[in-house]
């Protein structure tokens, strides 16, 4: 990404008329995401369209502003890092709020894992290394993501990962204030049920380690093809998480990966890999599973994830919509 791209900040005035809007990429409770291209130069973006009425109905006003503020902070030229989705600009009209974001040519890892089921250890280590780097960068900027999952691990054209969807994020400072005043109210469930930490389910105070708990579940899933606490219903999943009921298959291939899973999924957050007591991000980097990772050069390395994508998957059909506003 060029410096010129980075300097296209959220303060730059844009409107829907500046973009061609193509196919829908995904949707949420109050938003839809589209593949879009700039009319001026053809550059590709993900255009997140948030319906104002749905935001009010879902009581998500604070969440939308948190997402914007977090992405603005993480997308500044001085702080920009490669494993975080980039916010280029925001704008609005009478019906909607718009986020112009980095485009992920290969969608997300949840979609890929439905077909692929498992990844080899080399690829797993590489992608998890990028993920924990992104999480640590968020934390260093005072932001808890709170919805770490394969569906928010977006894959770029070069097969490197970028962490997206900050709709459930909260600042560490705001988190601490609410914990001190009303922990029960603060800890209402957010995130995805397969990856949520036990302290969230118990209504206890959360911190940076809730994001790292999800990493343990994702690491287990990439190696085995199933999330560690999977079950027939959300309720049963939650019971498994609270009681820490999971087991490794007999053919789990790597003791070092097993050790990392166990330490990320440690029920006591103060003893969890990534906690302050375990030396935070440095403790993760020094874990035996990550031995040999070139942390300073990750972004410049060829991603081993590329071997899981065919040329057909790499070339996506671009179907243009006549008028986006018909959706509102």
C-alpha cells in the first residue's frame, strides 16, 4: 500500500456517487457490505453500508461510533500496520452511514474453512502469527476487538490476513471504567459463541486476554477442522466453555501447537498466554509453537495460505448493481 493510499484519511469528503457498487459481500444486523470500485481510478474497496433506522432499532449507535473511532485510530499514516483492515473514509446520506474499507479479494477464512476443513501446521503458524500481531497492535492502541473469529480474518490478494469487523470493539479505558462501576452490566455477551471466553459468559470483567482466548479456539480449529467446544447448541457450547470441556484428537499432530492451545484456552485469564503475567505479546512470541517466526518480516514473506486457493478462486466475477440505494 502506497503512502498516498494511507493518507486518504477519513476526513476526506466522499459520497456514494464516487463509487461503482458491485456485488454484496456480506450482511449483519444493521449493515451490508459490498464490493465497490472508485470511479476516479478503479481501486477496489469494501463498502460497508449501515442503515440508520436499523442502527437505532438494534440500539447500536455507540457500537457504530466505537467502530469508526477505532478504525480511524488504527488507520492513521503514523500508526498503520498491515494486518488490520484500513478505513479510507466515511460519509453519510439521509438513510445510511458508509465505511470505505480495505477490500479482501479472497473473502474470509470462515468461508475457506467450510471447504478446506484443516490447514497444515506451516500455514496455521503463519496465519496465527499474523492474527496475534494484529491483536497485539489493537491492544497497544487501547482497543479490545472482542469478536475474534475466522469470519473476521479477511484474506487479501497476496493471501496475507487482515483483521476486520470492529463492530463489537471497545476501548480499554472505557472497558475499565464500566468494569469498576457495573461489571455485570458491562459484560453482556458480545462476540461469537464458539470463540467467547469463560469470563465473558460468567459476566466477569474482561481484558485483553479475551481476544487471545479466541486465538486458542481458532488454532485448534485450523489443525483439527472443528472448534474445541463445538456442540449441538449454543447453550451446550457455553457449558463446555465454562467447564473447559474439550479434548484433543488422538492424531493431533504437534505437541508445541497443543501447548499453545492449552495456554491460550487457560480458564483463568490471569494465567492465559498473552496476559500481563505471561509477558503479553512477548510471551506469545517466545512460546515454542512460534519458534522460527520472522515477526519483523511477516508482511514481506510469501504466505503459505496461497496453496489452498486455485486460480479460479483468485479471479472473481464483478457484477455491478445499477443502484445501491434501492436496498434502502
